[in-house]
């Protein structure tokens, strides 16, 4: 199940809590001592920066499956509504002694410590930083033009997310799934985890087949709303199928469209398998799936300009900009993102 450690970094006393959360999450992932130390250092730096320059923020540690497939990695996300960083590349350079409103040298240390580290900042709106850590044997990344990732934010800082993301790569066929287990807490997490395991356990099946089989697999669970997208990279085609209330937005052909799901609950007694919707999948395109923790009036305008960023960074920006420090969540929030980048190597992002 998707375990998440959330620390509201309201003052400097929470820096230690963020470091401890990173350490506990690293233990669950099974990181060695050196990777754990790197994660703890990064957590401290990120939390310190949020205190110092953003008036606090939200720190998340989760056991992510991305971008390393089924094997677990540790993903740290720092997210704030502060003034932002004007020049991110400069803030990542060591020795940079910024003016009082910008981030200091801590980000350079994060960049060296993490297996992956990326910062996105929108002056006036806030900053997002994502760091990932994995054991050396698990660092084989998905390759190809499509990049996937996301994040979980449980309601009220709960330890388990009722939402579950899953990603698969089968020789140019990419599967992106987001499940929202009914309600929240352990029973919701169990339902969405069953959906994630089904996706991770088999490859190459079309979304309607996955949903039909999920319906059987989730019969003894509480049930879930599920959206599945199948991306065929060589044919540049995206096939979407959804049941229940999971939001889906696709940026293709220069505009955003909403992909609609059929009402229902996967795992409940009657399910009419929805018919798949087919769309194009071209360089610069973006898919965003989100559960109902995001405000319904959320609009993706402008998010397409972030296409070159890591998918988890984009998911965190969507979460940051859809909410605010003042507006609490109403439910668990899960955001899954896929981008069609033009990078030929799919390499070290
Ligand atoms: Mn939910």
C-alpha cells in the first residue's frame, strides 16, 4: 500500500521531523545506509529552505514506484506557496549567495545527494522540489519518449493513501493508472492497491480488459474509481478508459480536453465496461489524472508549458497551484502525469 509521511513544515522545529520521515520511508523502501543518509540530508535542506524563504510549506516522503517500475524508490517532495525562486539554475549552483528572498546553497547539496533532483518555481506562486533515491540495482529507468510520475497526498496527514498510482512499460506500451479507493484510510488503500497490483502484474493489456479484470479483483474490497490510459508510443496513440470519479485531462493538438469516465464503482456488483476512447499522443502532449482531492474547478491552463519537467514535478505543481496554504484538502489526493517529451534518450531526467 502507498505509505506517505507528511510533515507540515510550519517552523524550524519541524526540520527534524522531515528528516525523520525521510529516514523512516528509506527504511521501508530498503535503502542502504549511504542512500538513507543522502535522503536525510536532502529532507533537512528542503525543510530548512521552506522555513527560511517561503514561510513554511508541505514536506512529503513516499515509497514511489516511479520511475523505476515495480521496485520501490523513495520520493521526497517539498512544496510551498512562498515567493518563489527567480533563477533556479543559479540557485542550484553551489557558492550562490542569493539575496534575502531567494534560496541559498542547500539546493546544490540536494542535487549532489539525490539520484534525481529537480526544482520548479513560479515567482509569486511558490516552489516545488522533487528528489528520488533508489538502490543502485533499481536505478534502471523506463526509457522512451514518454515520462511518467506523480504523487500521493493523504487527507489530514494520514499514513496511508486511499489513492494508488501505477505505471508500466512494456516495449513502447505505457500504462498509466490512478485508482481512488472509496472513502479513505486502510480499506480505501487496500482497494486501490489491488488495482495497482493488477496493472503492475501484467503488461500489454488494453485498458478495458484491465478494468474488467480489476472489477473481479476488487469484488471483496470496498471498490474504487479507476482511470487507465494506455499509451502506444510507436503508433502515437493514447487509449483511455475510466470508471467513477477520477479526473482526466489530455493536452493534445494545442488544447486541453476532459476525458470522461463512465459512472460506477470498480468492484461493485454491476459494471458495464466502458468503451475505450482513442486520442493522438504527440511530442509536447500531456496527460493529467487526478482524484477528487483536487478542487473540481481546477483548470490545467498553462501546465502544458511544463512539459520538459519531470512528471512528478508537474504533478506537484498541479497540486500546489490547485490549492493553497489556507485551503485544506477534502479527500486524499493523487495526481498522475504522463508527458510526451522530445528527448530521444529518455535519459537522465
Ligand atoms: Mn478518495
